[in-house]
């Protein structure tokens, strides 16, 4: 798909049918196909089998465990598995010491030189497993160092990590890990986030209030034997419960159903017990029953390694894989297809409008030249004077356009200012100041409400400016279409309401996090500082996306106008040149008419080729275009 989009964009560029705005739209479509991702976050208490489930889904072909999945705490830092064709298979690790510095995790991602890089040999299970053990590495530091990193608090000892024999604090060595590898599901755009045990989740605010809330799906893992424990329910309510109108779905997985397998109990009785646990978990978590699955990750992995189809069916792992590889990716594919088809239609429409302008110019020239048959030099001079008069009229109209565009530019500067970093910091200043105050944050919910109310007000102000720009451009486009025969069509105005909705989702994810269980963490300066940075990074991401939409809309409008102004000026030049050639040579009229006829044939050829390229794009399946066959969707 991305290759076909590039072929279309290059062809449009080569034939001067791609203005600056359309070129950017085409490039965004190409990047969207390549970078569109579906993130699934695996979340649980320690030793619930997250890493084992990931092994069962992604690594059974190696005949051994690749992700560390032994008893006790194994995944010490958030670990993302994904696929980027521009990178080799590798593991990148961000040192825990980066917590001592101000950049957010999002900003650290833009600084690859700060990450430790390890190449992965995807055909070597031993090397691969050895490299993956890095995510479970720890450091022994002093209590003071652990406190600076956010892992030790004298006034709340129950949350502190263990001490080693030397009285030092054991902390994760890495803050975040990124794994780039080839796998059918990952090639289709799936990103898997393996989180540390939930007891440690609250120490990294960006994980809790940014990554997890933005995931398209969250898999909350429970024990089949224990069901939903008190600590599970607390974590669910404070971190994971579905947010109304939020971006993703929530799945609960009751793992380790094999603990209920009992040779002394009939299979029907065991199935009934598993079903009771599943329905009870759905009721407690307020989830639809179909969103609660029961399985055995360990038995599923074992079955795949041994090729035991009966054990695989008994493990119920295929049902989970169907949700992961079928339902989630299929839903995302549907959205991607809609965006691509809309973009391709817009590119085709813009190119056809430009071809229409050129056809009309050729028709007018043809009629004008045919009217010169048998005319004397005085008539030809009159024709030239008429063209010069039209040019003067056009120049006067163009000057009015330039005056309006200066107003347009001023309004755009206002938009850039409102959606810029300084504006974000100003509107959130009272909230961030409260977060950074020491001690318990009384009134923090009110501060959040006011801060996000201010941000939504900014988006509302931008929408008013957007409406003003739309009104001005509609007037200009209408005048040029009526007076000069242009074919200008204003692109649809970006719907900024969805960015207000995005802000509301961010606000709710933060407020959900401000439960009583987190008030102590929030009172700590180091944690509050990281939370404030995470908040600013998330809001900045939303505002940047809104600004990009407005910029693209304005660029598309301006580029369309500039292109048709240029086409009209070139048409005037061709008309003037034709009249001059007819004045200079008696045979010039016939030659010029033949040239116009040849250009008309060329335009028809371009139109046919454009139709073929866009038709092929519409018939291309996005997932197949990523390089995987349809059989690869099922793991």
C-alpha cells in the first residue's frame, strides 16, 4: 500500500498535478500506512503470567521461553515489542538514571543516542533469550539514590523495594525497553506493551497516565484460582477501568486455568468452575462477559512447542489469539482503510480539478484561434489587446487575493500562538504549580478541572478563528470561480471537536489516577514532578496534532489557490505567444491548433492513468501491503 501511494504521489508530482498541500497529504498517507499501530498493554500483579502469555503468542517457534517468565518478578521495566522496517532487529534500553533529568519519556524517545542498543539474532534462540533477560536486570543503590529515583520513601515503607544483604535497595536497571523484531502480527501494526507488576506501575506516571490510557486494548491478567483479588480491584479502579468514550477496549484474562485441572473431577465440572470464575470476574469488573477470557498461557506454550493440538485446544489460547490478531487488528484495519480511501479520493479530486482547469484553458484557446481563420492583422491586434485587458483584470483580482492572504497569515499566527508550548504552559500553570507543591495536594481535582477547562477554551478559540478563515476563503474562492472560471474547492474544515474530546479523555485518565491510594505518591515531589511532565507531554501531543490538522488544511487551500493562479498566468502567456506567432508567420495558426489538440490528447491520457492508479490503490488490502499473507493473521 505505501509503495502504491508513493507511485501515485511521484506520478502526480512528475505531471505537475500535486501542489504543496496535496503533496503533504500524500506523504502523510504513506507515513500513516507504515506507522499505523495498535498497542495492546499487558498489565497484572507480579507472577500472573504476562510474559508467559507473550511467549506463547509470539515466540513458540523457538522451542523455549524468550521473554523472562520464571517465578517471582521478571519484567522490571516497561517493554514494547513492535516492528519498524527501517531498523534492524534490536533491543534498546533506556537507563533508569534518566529519571533524574527533566525530559519526559516521550522526549527521550527522540534521543536514540541515550539508549543502550543490542542487536538481536532472530534465528538464534539462545542469543535472543539472553538479550531479553536484560529487561529483568536490577541495580543495588543506596537509599538516598533510590529516593532520588523515586523508589524509596521512609514514610511509606510498604511500597519500598527489598534490600539486599548489604542493606542496599534493589531497583530496575532500565526505565524502558523497545524491542524491534519481525513477526506477522507486529508487521501488521501490532505493538505489545509488557508492563512491570502493578505494584511498581505507579512509580512511572507516564506509563500509567499516558501509555496505558492510549492503548487500543489493555489485557488485565488475573489468576483463575484466585479470581479478582482486593488488590486487583484497587488497581483496576485506579488505573485500568474503562474510561467513558476512551480510545481503547479492556480485556480481562483469567490465566492458569490448568491449576483447576483435576483428574478426580469430571471435565464438565472443571468447565463449570472456570465459567463461574469468568462470569464473576466480568461482574466485578463491570465488563461484558465476552471481554473476559480464561486460558493457560503455560500449557498453550507447551502445546505449541510439542505440536500437541489437543492440549492447545484445552489451553484455550487460540480464542485469545483470535481476539488479538483478528478482532483488534481488523477493527483498526477498517479505520485505516477509511482514512486511506478518503485521502486517495481527495488527491484524485484535486488532480482532476487541475486537469479540468487545463482542459478549459485549451478549449478557450482553441475557440480563440479558430476565430482567427481568414482574419487580417488588425483583428489579430484587437485579439491581443483583449488578452492584455484580461491580464490586467486578472492582476487586479490577484492583488485583492494577496490582501486577503495577509489577513489569512495573521489569523494563522494567532492559531500557532494559541496551540504553542507557551500557551499550554500558561493555561496549565496553576495546576502544574499545585502538583509541584510539597505535601498533600488538597484541591487538585478542582485544579485539573480548571486547567483542562482552559485548554478546551483554547481549542474553542481556535475553532472560531478557523471559522473566520473558512468564511474568508469561501468568499475568495467563490469570487475567483465566478469571475475567472477557476475550479477552487475549499477542503473540509478540520473537526477540532475531537481534540477537545481527547483532552477530556486525558483529564479523566488523570482524575481516575488521583484515587486515595495514590494521594501519598502524589505528595512526593519527585513523583509529582514526573506526573507534571507527563501531563505537559500528553497535552502537547494533542495540541501538536490539532495544529498539524489546521496547518495541513490551510496549506491545502493555499496551495490549491497558488496552483490555479499559476496555471492561469501560464495560460495567458501561451495565448500571448500564440498570437505573436500568428502575427509573425502565416502558417503559425495551423501549427498552434495542432499543438493544442496534442495537449488535449495528453490530458485525456493523464486522466485515464490517474483513474487506473487510484483504482488499484482502492483495491489494495492494507494488511497485505504491509508484507504479510492472509494466513499470517492467525498465529
